[in-house]
C-alpha cells in the first residue's frame, strides 16, 4: 500500500485490516505510518509492516521494489495509491523540479512498482494490482496538465498490462475516482465548495468500491457518478467541447 499514511491510502489500509489482511504500508511520513500501524494492530489484530519511503528518491524506491520481490514474504496485492499534484496552476508558472517529481511519482513510480510486483506474482501465478488513477485521466486538463497526463499514462499502461497478464494469474485494475475529500485539496489551496457536494466522495467509500471492482475482475472502474461522467466525456465528446468545460471547472477550484 503506497501513500498509506492519509487519504485514500489510509482508507485502503483500514478497510483491508478490517478484513483481516496483513499489510505493508508505505509513505514518506514515518510518524503517521507508525501511529496508523499501531491503531490497526490494536483494532484488528493484524500484522502491519511499516516501510517509510519517498518514492521519488531512487534508493527508497529500490527498497520498496525489493520488498515486493521478497520470495519468503510474498505480496499478493499491490495498491499503487501514492500520487498527486505537487502544485496546482498554469504549466509555465510552475517549478520545473516539482513538475518532474509529479510526473515521476504518478507515472514512473507506478510503472516500476508494478513491474516488481507483477513479475513476482506471475512467477507464483497469483496476485492483484490496483492502480489508483483519476477521473481526469480521460481527457487533457488545462490548469493541471502534468497531473492529467500522468494519470492518462496510468490508465493506458494498466489496460495494456491487464491484457498481457491474462493467463498468468495476475489481475490488474485501474480505478478512476472523481473528486475525493482528502488533505490534498487543502495542501494545494483548492476550494472544494466550488464543485457541487454530490460530486465529492469520502476516501473510505473510494477504497471499498475499488476493492469491489478488483474482486469482480474489472480492468477500468470509474467507481462513482463523477468518475463515470468524466469517463463518458473523455471517451465520447469532442475535445473542442470538453476542453473549455474542463478548463473552467478546474479554474473554479482555485477561486476562494
């Protein structure tokens, strides 16, 4: 479980622990991971391994890859949840290093961890990978250009890999939730009230629906109404219609 210390990642950890699943939780913030692990052990009596790592740093990423490839303590489910915007704004006004870190975390980290996990799983002929994408993976997103593009990569990559791994006992599911209430909006200075309340969901609902989609063998799941709306718009409406609407909706989030 990457990005396991807060938001959707924490919700995944809590849901899986409640089902009696032993966990390996990964995130940058060691203290938050330890507190979460202690709580899950007490509440549910499950084994929780804490693996602090900054997944844009090569040495940390290699440690997580090694854990996924461990022969004697196999991982049967990888949830690639770590990923977000590092900043929100116009591309030419953003810091280049933060843009690069965002693309690496959202796309290349997912690729590397999925490779480590799926190779080990294929050798055992069993396993599941859930890649957490986003509703705006289905269309370009002015105002969040790098984020939308990196999530589009996750979708295309996951769909292709799901096809490749048929017959190897490994299932890939990419989930594309719409707006989800997490600390990320506050960190980015976004105004959740700019969008109707019914478009937002809580992280625990997203985690439950994602696990349900994976259990059903779905390759791509939008999970809820706002995600399904995004998928429909991106797949079926002309770009000349979608792009101005997406730009306006994204701009509304930055207004107080």
